[in-house]
C-alpha cells in the first residue's frame, strides 16, 4: 500500500519492517551483533519510536564534532557551495550527498578566488592534497587549516575550531611522531580524504538535524494511524532516494554493457574504503558477491538489479547497537536519556619497547581486536624515534609495512605474527646497516693506511721508489695492509663475484708498489736505464684503453738522467690486453686475470719486438685481488708473493 520499491522485498514478507531493518544504519556505523527479529516483532508504532532513536544515532557524529546541540542550524551559504539555484535562510538545502564542500574552478564563493572540489571526487581530492602537502607527501594540522576551502569555513564560522580539532583527532595519522606531540602529527592522503569527507558529512548531518525534530517530536508519536503512515511513507521515500543514489553509483562503475565485474565492484570507493578500514572482510565480500544474482548470460557480472541486491546484503551487515534496546518496545515517548551516549576517546600513552620481546610490545600496542595498525604503531616510541631522527624514512617504513602479510580479513592491520615480522624486518635493516657501515669504515681505514705507507716509501729521495729498495720490515707491513684489503667483505672483487667489466679498468694507472724480484733486479720493468750512468727509475704508468673494437695497453716507463725535470726519457711498451676468468693455481678458486700481450718496445730511435724482452714477464699475466674506484691490487699469476699496487693517475 505504501508503494515500497524492490529493495524492501528481500528475504522478508513484512516489507516495511525489512526496509527499516536494512536502512537504520548504513555503512558508517560500527559492526555489532544484532537481531533483525527483534525489530520484526515490533508494532508499527514501536517501529516509529525505534526509527526516531536510530535517526538520532545516525546523527551522533554531530555530538562528537562540536558543542552545538541537535537542531541548531548553521548560517546560510552561497549558492555555489550548495550546487543549487536557491537556498534557505537558516538551514542548508542540499539535495545530493558529498556536495557541501564543492565548487568548480569557474565558480567562486564569497571570497571569489577559492577552488572547491566534490567530496566524492577522489582524484580531485588527491590533487588538492598534492598541492598542500610537504615533500614527504604528508600534512600537519596547521597546513590542513590553511587549505583554502577549510580556512574559509573557519573564517566565516561555518565550522568551529573545536569541531575541526575533533575531526583531526579521529583521522588516522601517519606514524612518524610521538603520540603526545600533537602539533607535529601528520596525515597522508587517506587521512586528508577522510577529514575532508567528515567535514562534508558534518553539513549533511546538520541538514538531517533540522528535520529530525519532526520525526522525534511527541506529537508525532501520539497522533493517529494516519500520522504513522506518513512517517512510514517518509522512510520509504528515503529508501527510494538511496536507491537512486546507488543507481547513479552503478552508472559510474559499470562497463559499456551496463554490467559490473567483481574487480570493478571491489574498486568501488565505498567497498574499497570499508575493506581498508577493516569494517568489511574479504571473505564477507566474496560471500555477498556469490549471493548476488548475476545478469542473465553473464554469470560473473552484475546488472543494476544484482548491484542493488548486493547493496541490500551489504546494508544488513551494519546495524547500530543501542543500549537498553530491549526496553524500547511499549515506550511512548523519547526523552533525553534515549540519546546515544558518546564515550570520550581513551588517550593511550606511548609504549616503550627497550629490550622487550616483540610479542610483549605487540600486547601493549594491540587494541581490543588484538591487531595493530598505523594508529597503534604511532604509540611505539622506538619506531617514532627512528622516524624523527631520520634513521628511517616514512616512505621506507611504509614500504616495509606494505610487504608484511596482513591479518586475515583486513588490508591494513597486523596480527601478532605480522607484527613480529615487521619488528624483525626493522631490526635486520638496522643490523645490516650498522654492519655494512662498520665494514666500510674498516676498509677505508686499511686503504688509507696502505696509501700512506706507500707514499712515505716513494717520497724518500735517497732510494728508488715503488719498493725497489724497501726493507724487509716495510715489505711485511705492506703485505699486511694488502691482505686486509683483499679479504675485506666490501672488496669489489668479492661483492661482484668476479664479474668485473673491462670498461671499469679503462684509464691510466700509476704503479705505487711491487715486490717482483725480477723488477728489483732490473731496477724497473724494462731495465733499459739500469746500466746507464747517472740514470735511475722514476715511475711506471699503465694506460688501458677499451673500445668496441679494440683493447690497447701502453706501459710508459720514465727514467731520470742526471738532475733536472727535463733530463728524462720514456720507454713505451705497446700491446693488447683482456680480462679472463681463470682458476687460481694456489687456491683452486675462480679468479680474474688481466692478460697482456706485448707487441713493441720503443725508446729514442729504438723500436723492437717485445717478445725478446723477457724482463716484461712480471706484468704480463696478473690476478686481480682487489679493486675500488681508484685503487687496484694484483698478484703474480704464477707467484703469489709478487704484489703490484696501482692507483688511478691524475696529472
């Protein structure tokens, strides 16, 4: 008789009562255990009483947001805010949800410059957040208050500072500060979207508060059955409006065939938000999907009827728990005691882990659901210390958190096993960092010692350089420093497992030290100046060139004659070179050999084939044992006692 639509006729013959059951509290309530049968057995008059209380329950958010009482109207606002052509003088007159904080870029409000976006436009909200957030993609409360749309509402008194503070406190914070550091709390894009929509809901609920007295006044409950019918008809009208809203949502997510797949439904903003907040489990979503009637000929897709049925099943998951519910039947009026009581949020202190096992820390952090999310992690003092000190970047922590398996039925909560995995990942990160840092510091220390030792040997003008006239004690010290670098875990030869590219060696290198008995005997590589009067070895450069088509090597040996910089000559040995994978004759381990094929020896007017110069042998086949950006250590391929230390040469 009341013209109920098809969404009211689901699993129940009494359509009016079933519609009431499914619409009392829609999506934005707490999940509890409630019995629909208690409502089905009520009289129609009692149902009207229940509806009145439920409406107050749905509007209870207003008690949390600010000090205003129910029924207090807000000031009139510009037409551009409302998305309507007309407005009332003392109350809001918006007909569509998610539209109170909106304005196109071509429209203007009182200030004439502020841009507003729709609260249900996720992409626009993300773009707005990106303009206002800091370099880490986060936003403080002060920065939030400076967002033009919000600042305007505060300036004109449409929203009180206390209301915004309560909305801020209810929003999830990014765990990068201690819980008591209120001025430094920050939110990410998800927190911003929630705050923006909570502000939008504040005005929607303000509108509902204006109409609530008509539904809850004593006269409406003391009237005739005709008054009851009017109230029931009004509830039916709300259902029809809600169905129109769902049909619009369906039009936005369906494909060109007017069908919706499981994936598209799961990405619907309403569903995604419920899943992310843990209010809807994956198993529950799957069960409702299976139970929703599919489109004829498309067994894995929903038409509009199936979409509406899915939402009816979704609505039935959410009911409001009213204390003293059993005492409602038979009541004739609603007093102040029936208004839902808003409990003050418990303020929890920081959890200091120190050396406690992760299971104990989890027990201190976990809420009543025995799970830990970002909100709970914000109370973990050690984690906040790492974030504040810059030892751990927010993006790095987020990446680690995302990689941890979440608790069953949630997408952003950890059970005890997940928290322990997070704890161990953070612990391993810093252990690995500390160990690598210590090893690298040790390597640099050993390298600096070796370079300093060789510099002292080569700066002695009374003897030949590169170890041609060093003492046994000096040689022993050099060998110790060389071995320390060769065995360092950070040695590139070790870390790369011998996969060194020839291009990494290209350039000019200067020989700093050698321990070859042949070179000591010849007082250099070629020995050309050994028997020349007043001539002595000065230095030896190795120039390695690598192109796509050739690999050339030049040894440039400089001999000083007499006194003065200009009294010297060079002996140049030319040839080819290559890197070869080999097996060490001494260790049996894989090794990397720098192989040189000498072709010509040139000095002055002399130009000879290199094959006759046996003195070149010590540097023609060498195992590479250490490498970094500017230092290379090599040993004789057939005599490990022969050590060659080279450094990149700069003029």
